[in-house]
């Protein structure tokens, strides 16, 4: 296969040298350590009184707290459907503030009709990629889990993993899928000992490690060349014009309207 020979003297004419940065280990090593406990938000995708996804969420919360984390669990009761209310709804604001507060997250969904539930998806859909200059999910670590009423499946965790990537989160490799969940929890809602519980421990342990590794460094890890270019004022104007959000003055000028 033909390829240019080092040192590739043909140049990179498409590259903006102003925005190009060479990643360095020093940028990761010089950050001061954070004094507070790692912060975790847990979302689960069911409103049932006896909810196995909630039981699994609580098991994850207990484990993360035992590992030194601070945990908040969001309960979706009262959260409106996306677009059925405005973003200033109290439950929407609660969810978004918790996501901003967090450094890592756990998403737990039942599998219903071969995929995650609408309750789970609605929570993710209320989290914007950006809100002004704030990105409520970008750079946070994420662990995904699911419960099933039948045989073991990975449909819900696969969809959650896809959503995590879309929300620009650092989704850890490990995951948990609990089949026939009604057999795995006792009457008090505690998970029974066994290999499935051990996997939950593995997932939480891995999530804690990845969170300790990335927190305080997330802003640098997800800083992108393309976004540095887009932050330029002239570029922002061009993008706005391309998608139909030209300034009022420019729209008036094109229409020949004056004050």
C-alpha cells in the first residue's frame, strides 16, 4: 500500500494551527487532587412499587458509599415526558442539577419489549448536551446495568451504552445484567449473594477507579479540536446562520427592513 514516507513533509493544509494542540502527560499530572468524595448520581427506569431496577440501584449506591463515594439517587416520579413541559419544571431542574453535581453516574433500566424503558429514556432525554456553557453529562463516568424478568439479555445495557456515548460520557467496559430478577432479590429488596451480585460489585469497583482517574481531568480529556474552532466568535456566527439562527439585524438587512 502506498503511503507517504516519514517525516510526512507534505504538510497538513486543512489543519488550523491556532486550535491544534499536542496532548501531553503533563497536562494530566499537574492537576491538584480533589478533596471531596467522588460524587455519583444513580438513575433507574421504573416507577413500580416493587421495582427491581430500584433495588439494583440501591445495591450500587450501598457499594459506592462503602468505597468512599457520595451518592444521590434520582426518583422519576413526577418527571414529565420530554416536551410535555418546559425545562424550568422542578423535577427537570432537580435532575439537571444532580447531573451537573455528579462526577460519575449509574444508569439502571429494566428491559421491556426488548429495550430500555420509557421512564429511563425520558430521564436521559431531559439532560441536554449543553445548557449555555455547562455540559451536564460530558466527561462524567458511567456504568450501565439492567434487570430482566426472563433469561439474560443485554439489549437494555447496549442501548444505555449507546446513549452514554451520545451524551459524551466515559462509559466503563464492565456492565451488569440480572436475569429473572424476581429470583435475585429477597422480600426486603436486598440482592442475594452469588455470581450476579459479585458482578455488581465488580462494576461499582471499576466505576470508582475510572472516576478517581478522570475527575478533575475530564475537562482536558474531552476538550476537542473541532469545538475549540467552533468557540471562535466568527465561527459561531457562521454556524448560527447555517442552521437558521442568524441575528435579528442580519435577517432585517436581508429583508430590507429598517427601524
